[in-house]
């Protein structure tokens, strides 16, 4: 019996060429372990992002802490097979103080937030969280709309699971930031 051929992983250069195609200009893709994956957010997904983003931006601007973005591409230079687009990212001014105007942010955010879409698997979400942490993120929030829970990953290996009665906090990444989990899901 002959083993099936191994599939070749797409490189960053190939990925850049694919997303630059006219047919892809209004689409949102990530490169995950050499596989091009399209992000397919829903209205609920957008509402959760808007709720959290509003609070994060207000807090970060008030305290002049850094840059908060949505859907910005992040990549580490030595990795030729991954290019992630967290739903929300935060980078402190201590690490970077200028906004990237074209292309990819050349580092992982201090805080990466991913909201599960119906097509996402929990396995993929957790794989992304591990990647963020292994490559420089200090805090990752994975938000699960159907379960109304948040998984909180930290650089020191801690994992906390918060439900509707819990409170998100910025730990030492965003000291003083808090938000009740239930407010994420308010419409």
C-alpha cells in the first residue's frame, strides 16, 4: 500500500500573492501552519468584538498605554507558515509605538483576542492561543459565544475559564482593566 502524498504547506510569499489577488480583496484570510483559512465572522461575532473593543480602546487611550486594533495581521519573521489576524489585538507602547500602515505587524500582540465563529473549532482556537503565547503574547482571550465563556491564557502557562458571572481583567498586560463577561454578550 502506498502512503498518500504529503500536502505541501503554503509559504508566506505564496500567501501574500494569494491575498493580493483581486478576487480576494474584500476577504479576510489567515495562514495557519501553511494552510490558507478564511475568517467568516457573524453578526454575533461582530457584536462581541464591538462590546469588548469599545471598553479596551477607552481604557488604553485614557491611560496612554498602546495600540488596539481589529483584524490586523501579525507574524514573526522566522516563521514562514503562519500569519494570524486576531479579532482584537493590543500592543503596548513599550514594545511598539507606531502603527503599521501597510502590510503585517512583525510581532505577536501583548493581548490577542479571538471570538469563535460557527466554522471555528475549539481545537483551532486553542492552537492559535498556544501559538500566540509561544511567540510573544502575554495574554490571550478566547471567547465562546454559544457557551458564553472565555478561556484566559497567560504567558506563565495559566488557564482560567470564565463564565457569565466572571470578570475579564488585564492582569499585568493592562493593569486595572476589568469587564464583566456578561457584557461581552449584550446586544
